[in-house]
């Protein structure tokens, strides 16, 4: 697993317009677990930096420096991804216990019995 400090980020040199009088930069933050890239928006404010990730409304923060902001966004991104993974796992376990996935097991058994599947 890569550490957050070794996070690979790339800031687009061309700022984009957020509104009439504000501009923001885009940065790519690489998730250290799955190595998936996510886009963060960074905005310079009068006393620091503000950042957010459009794909994750819960990931938004401020920091004194751009480097600190990128590190904090990477940490918050990993926390948000972990929370979603945990929720998915919990829902899957609940569905299994409730028997909602039993039809999949039966379909697989029938397909194997019919010779349509092979053991790996």
C-alpha cells in the first residue's frame, strides 16, 4: 500500500472557471489502495486553500497550503471510499442472510450440473 505522503498528484496548468469571479485548479489524486484516479478541485482563498471532490460530496476541506490540502483530500478520499466499501459489505451480508442471493447459488448449481460451468 502506498502512503498518503507519496500521493501522486498532477495539477492542470489551466485554471477553470467556477463562477464569475473565482477560478479553481484541478488535481488528480490517486487512491493508494486501488490506484484509481479521482479529480479534486482546488481553490486559492485569502487565507489558504479550499478543496472538494465532485464525485464525493462528503470530501471537502480547507488547509493553509496547497500541499497540506492535497494530503488532506487524499486522506478524506480514502476514508470516503472505505465507508462506501464497508456499507457495500454490510448490505451484501444482510442480503445473504435474508436469502436474497440464494437464486444465484441455485442458478450456478444448475449450470454446473448441466455442464455449462467448470471448476477453477
